[in-house]
C-alpha cells in the first residue's frame, strides 16, 4: 500500500455558497483512494461566520492542480498509482453531491484552521473527488492545505 500526501495553497474564494476552496480528485479508472487526513489553515483572518463543508464531487470542474510526485510519497517509493490531483483554484466549479460529510466554522483570526483525521478513511471511487466548499456566502481566504491518502 502506498501512503501519499500532497500540499498547496488555494486561491481565495468568492462569497458564493458552495464555491470550492480545494479538492482531491481521483482520475484513475479502477483505483480507489482512502483519504486518512485533511488539513487546512487560513493565511489571513477569515470573516466572522466563515464556514466550510467537506463534500463529495462527481465532476471535477476546471481547476489549477498540484500533481503529487515521489517526493510526496511518505515512503518515497513511487508516485501515486492513481494519478490523484490536489485541485487548488477553480475557474469552473465542480459538481457537488447534495449532503456534506462534515462542516467547520472558522475563528475570525489568521492561522485558524482544522486537521481532520479519518482513522477509518473516506473512500474516493474512480472518477470522483472530495472537496472543501463554502458553507456560507462569505469569502474564504487563501488556505494552506494538505491531504493524506492510501492507495
């Protein structure tokens, strides 16, 4: 099993409900991903009441991505077999499933954030993803983010 991690910095989002801040996309035809941790921290103070939701996505949208390489494999053994991508700046929003898996409300201070460990993992099937989106129509500042998963 390959343990992978990828990190990056997002663009700030507009004040639109459901706009994606970042996501992990699984482009592989048969390989499943098992997300074990997601972390994100604001680089500037969010507006009071700023909140985010973790949701599944069935279509990727148009985005700028970080492609994980061997340097992100925690065993430094191989690049991720799935070709997973960290999406960090969307020009066309992804297609979201209706129900949020988790919600988070930011503290209105710089460096507020969250580390979500998922001991049992969240499975991402082929051709699908997991995204963090605005749960309120408030601008989300630039986030320093990472995602860790097993393949």
